[in-house]
């Protein structure tokens, strides 16, 4: 690669490109996958540079969703939830609707999606299926995040923040470079503490308090040959928190009770990701290799009835190891009419999971004995089965290895003012599940048994699932002065899997049936009887889209109209009956149509913005049972619209005590959210108004902010457990301050 001697450094002042620039040395490394900047591609996208990230106070993926049309990630439960909804599609458990890529490394487990941002340089959200280039679990889009490179900036950054939760955070980073200007190194660390907003009235403690710690080291090396660009990023994250501030709704009195549960709710996580990206610039072809190792260990404890009664608790311990490898070849000469890139991707991962469910006295009496004795009383009205144990665990152990491989190609032809793009990915995946459930209880039938008898139950076996999918993409784009219009078709794919959380329901049925058979009676049939029933199929989306992009002087706008047809839509449901577990089901066919617009106007020192999305997402066909079909109903949990309106003014003062002052205000409106497939329950549209004032002087910046100024009350989540209804409240008004100080060595 030709080395140029230029004095140009704009990455940290808003340059949204993937160019890495250092004084005296410029290395251009275009996006590894997409051939061009996101603003030039035939797809809907939103992007934020480092100044916008700091100005909007974006500290997580949830915060970033504020300014992206039709993108919604609610805050509830704990960081394991990470439910993402985009263009009407999403899921509460298992596979995500959107992919996450950090420094070109695809994050393989959605449990790691919710993390605190640390020295983020750029965020790009690509909406609509991105399966051709990104593969599995990108049927709704991809969030592409890049961190700061030590070759782009050198110095030390320190920041602290406080808010009225109360919560506080601290961050320190140092970026250095060798004398040759070819080797950069960086190390960053961050700590965040939250006191929590919601009180568990059972014990008087905040149930959503927590701590998190993150660290990252990065080495970026440009060998003397000038053709290689090698970057290694090692990051770690530790989370220790409570959560699950779920309020039980009293349907008889139409009253929402306070949070009140008697057993521990807790979530902890350790994640480590090491990514090695090596790029080679040849005379005709560029080559890139992305290798990653990912470790995720987490542990969730739930009072799974979320009440002060002792029904049952759940512990879910997971340890997942994953290795990914990707090779990409791209045409080097950007002046050629035909541009192309092709690649190979493979991964292997193994998930080991222990998820014991412990039944306690209320659960034993009401969920097991009441059901078992209901049939017995029809024959023996005065006799019943009894269980001596005050509690007992159902031990659930799973080993789930998964392998996958894909080959993809994308070609782009530039013909005059036209650009035509076509691509195809063939994606293979195979997963197995070894399951082992064990349970021991002591029971007796009082008519025939004078003493309690030990009953051992076990449920073991193996299930497999294999998929082979083709993910095409085509588009036509016409460029005119200051903009373009395009039409595109893309295919998205979300992997299938296994419903591990439903195995406790299976064992509950096995236990009841075993007791009933043991006393010489015939049990009733079960809704879920075999592990084969716990498998769910992959989801496929077909996205048709037309759009425009325009930018001239201080005005820019981008508009998209889309139509998505979904097949085998993955829906989280509660099983009929006791419903102590959750399971993923396929809902037949779905349809989502919508509109998106992002507009910016920047006259003088003002910046005005609007990001709006409207989605009508419905079931085309969803036969829930023999008598219920949800055809025509809105898909639940995704908002029907998102609107963000913002304004910012910058006073350029340039005095001894101040360089500039800024004031910004933003109003985010979330449209109606349906809480169930029948659309009988919903959250009305609500608005969240926020504002901040900024002070800037050389290396120091101070920001005062307030979120949810009107203290709007709203719900972020609804669900049913053992025929009871629960809601989760949104975050109340929060006032805070951020202080940042940086010393640049450049």
C-alpha cells in the first residue's frame, strides 16, 4: 500500500469513514465487507461519529436505539435480556433479530449484547436483512461498532459521571505510539455502579442495583512493507447486578402491585473476546482475515414466580466457548467498473448449561399436587397423593455444540450513473443437544401407602438440527447530483435451535405421570411430551425496499419504504397449563410494511434532526391452537412507530475561560406496543423528553443532562407466569453530570 505523507486527522472530529489517519502516515482500510461508505450503499442506515456519541450521551446499544428509526431495545429485567426489535421483528429469548459486530468481529451470543460503551469511534446501524454479507441472525439488520485506534489518536482520556439514580461511572484510557509511527497500543478501563430505581418491598432493598467493569487492550501495527495492517483487540467485561423489577397486576381489582418477591433475583456475567484482524493490500486484490475467540460465562438466578409466595426458582449457568474465522478477498482498484468481494466464514461453539428448577412448597402444592390429584379425586374423592419434601430440584444439564460454515460473494457494477449489486451467501449450520434431567421426590398415596416412597425420574437423550440456506441480495441504484435513489431485495435468516427452558415443564409432566401410573391409574395426555417438540425452525425474511438519499450543503435526508415477508416467524410463548417455562415457537407467515426517514438541517451553529419510523407488522397466518388463529393481528412487543426529534445549538465563544457552549434537546416518542398475540393488551404511545448543556474548554468538557424530564410513566415489558400477569416500569426522571478530560500527544 502506498504510504502518503499528509497532515490530516479528522477521525476524532467526526470523519465517519473507516480511514485510519496519523500525522505523517495515512493508511486507508475500507470497510472489510461493504464496498463503500454506508451513506453510499443501497440500504437504510444510521451512523454516529464520536462527537455525536458523546453529545447524545450514548452509553449502550439501548441508548443508540433512541435515534434509529424503527429500532427499539427496551430496558427491563437484566443485561441478559437484550431484546431487540427492528422493523417489527424481534424475539425475547434465544436468537437475536439483529447482528452485532465490534471491530469486525461478530458477537456470537446475544447475552453479551448489552454492554457499556468504551471509547467508541463510530456506530453504524444497517437496517433490513444483511444475511448475504453477515449471515445468521442479521435478518433485521446489523450494528457495526468500531473503537478508537491508537494510530488515529494518542493521549490520555479520563472521564467521570454521576446521576440522580444514584449512579456513577469512571473511565481512563491511554493511547500511545512507537517512534516509528507504525505500532500503536492502547489500554482502557471503565467501572459503572447503579444503586437502582426500583425497591423490592419484600425486603426493602433496591432490586436492580449493580456493578459492571470493562477493560480493553488494543495493538495496531503497520509492518514496514506497507502492505499489511494488523490489529488485535482483547476486551473483557464483568457484570454483577440484580434486576427483574416486575410488578404483579391484580386483574380483579385492576391494580398494579409493587415489586415484591421473596427469593433472590441476580445476574452475573464474564465475557472475554479476542479479535485478530489482518489485512493485506495487494496490487489487484485486498485480503482480510478475521479470527476471534469468545468466552461467555453467565449465571442467572430468578424467583421465577416473582411473588412473595414460594413457588419455584430457576438458576441458569452457561459457559460458551466460540471460535470464528473469516477470509475475505476484495478487488483493490476502486476505479474499475466491476467491484467484487468474496469470502468464507466458519465458526464452532459449544454451550454447556446447567439450569436447575427448584420447586418449593407453594409450587409443589399448587402446580404438581393440585394437577395430579384433580384426576384422582374424580375416582377417589377422599384420597390424594402427598409429597413430603418442602422443596426439590429438577436438575437440567445441556451440552449444545454448534458448527457453521458459509461462502459468500457480492459483485457491484458501475454503469454510468447506475450501480447494480448482486450477491449470494450459502450458509450451513448443524447443532446438537445432549440433555440430562434428574429428579428425586418422596411421595405417597394415602389410600395404599403408609410411608413416603422415593421416586426417581430421569429424562435423557439427544436431538439434532441442520439447516442449509441461500441468502441472495440484488439492488439497483441511480446517482444524481448530491444523492441517489435505489431499489433492493435482500434475504435474511435467523437460526433455529432448542427450547431448553421448557424442559422443566416436561419433567413436571413426567413426575405427575409417573406418580399416577405408580398407583395404578392412567395419566392425562401432556401438551409437551418429547424433546423433539422443543426444537424450533429457522426464521426467514424477504425484504423489498425502495429509498432515496440526499445531501447538499447543510441539508440531508434519507427515506425508505419497505415490505418484508416472514416465514416461520419465531415467537416466544408460554406453554398451556402451568406455564412455568418459556419456549420459542414458529408462527407461520408474517408481513411487515413501513416507512423510515432521517433528516438533518445544520444552518450556522444549529443542528436539527428527525428520525422517524412507522411499522405495520402483522401475522399473515398463525394457528395458535385448534380454535385460535391470530391472522391479521399485530406482532407483539415491537412498537408501531418510533420518532426522535432533536435540536442543538453551539455557541462558539473562544474566550479565555471557555471555547464553546452547547445546548441540546431531544424528544423520543415510542408508538403503541401490543403485549400479546390477541392484541387485547397494549402500551399507548409515550414520549421521553431529554436535554443537556455542554461546556468545552480545550481538553475539558462538562455536560449536564436530564432524561425523561416530564417523569413520564410507561411500561417496557409484559408477560404471564403461572397464569399471573406482570409489568415492568420504565426508567423515571434522571439528572446527571459528565466530566471528561483528555491530553493529546499528537
